[in-house]
C-alpha cells in the first residue's frame, strides 16, 4: 500500500515513521528541515513542494496512492489537499487533520474528507463514553490544585434551561469545558444556551461541585 502524507511536521513524521514498517510512504513538505528527519529511512520517500499544487502531488505519487493523509498545520491547506485527492485524483481514502476545532464542520465528504481527525474532539468523545449521564461524577483528580473533572446533566425542570452560561453565576473556580448534546460535543462560551438534556463538563475544585449542581439542578 502506498500512503502519501502531506505535511512532515511532528504529526506527519510520526505517521510516516510508524507506518513505514508495513507500507510505502511518500512525505511532501515545503521545509527542508522537516524532510531531512525522514530522508534515508526505509520505505519513506520525501518530496519538497507545496502539497496544494497538483503538479507537486503528482510528483509525489498521488496517482498511485491508496491513502492520502493531509496533516499540515493549516486547516485551509488540509481542505484543499483533501479535495484534490478525492475529487481530482479519486484516492480511495482521504484523511484530514483539523487544527482548530471550530473548523470541524468543514471537514466532510463534500470537501473530500473521508475521515476527519481532531484531537480535542477525540478527547472529549472518549471522556463522554466513560461517564454515566445524569450523575455528577468525579472523573479524575489532578494533583496540581486538587481539581476535579465533573459532569452534570440538565433536567427538564432545571432553572438553567434556555439560559446562557454567563448568566448562571458559576463560581470563579469552575470552568465549563464541554457541552454534550445528543451525539454532539461542543466547546462552550459565555453565550452558549443550555438546553434540557445537555451534559456539562466542568473543571473545578471538589468543594464547588455542590454549588454547580445547585445552579443546574435547583
């Protein structure tokens, strides 16, 4: 199998080195210092150039690629590369890296992305799978400052329903880090409106968990 990896930064190099034991790898990047760390490695061929340029992609072997992984540090470049790979070169499998979680809505099959990878969302989904919705759970204790990661689900009769987070008066040392709504994970901000059934994840001091619950549950 031939895998073409666009971007030879830390992520791209890790993928190339990890996959090269079993597959032929092509790595394309604009920076000589990135590519130099892969040169001479077994089963890895490096190509210097802009991966958004179709000519450079063809030089790097995209016409025979089974997989293209676009893992540069720029979301716009990753979208362009993914679209070229899928819609112009009909690569069977296209993987796109999301650097800014706010751009996740763009990384769809419409843009040529078969699999979108976003580290923050993966972490949040893993957390969501490990918790029991409807309860306040201490998921982990952080040694520094004795902080806890807790989850609270908003009931139908909650006084917090249909209100913005900034208007709920959470303690200063309680930070909402995620809102789980149905199958969606959202990064909350002050203007996020809380709905019935939402599960909120907080990083807070253990002694404030009761105050947070009272605000959300009444």
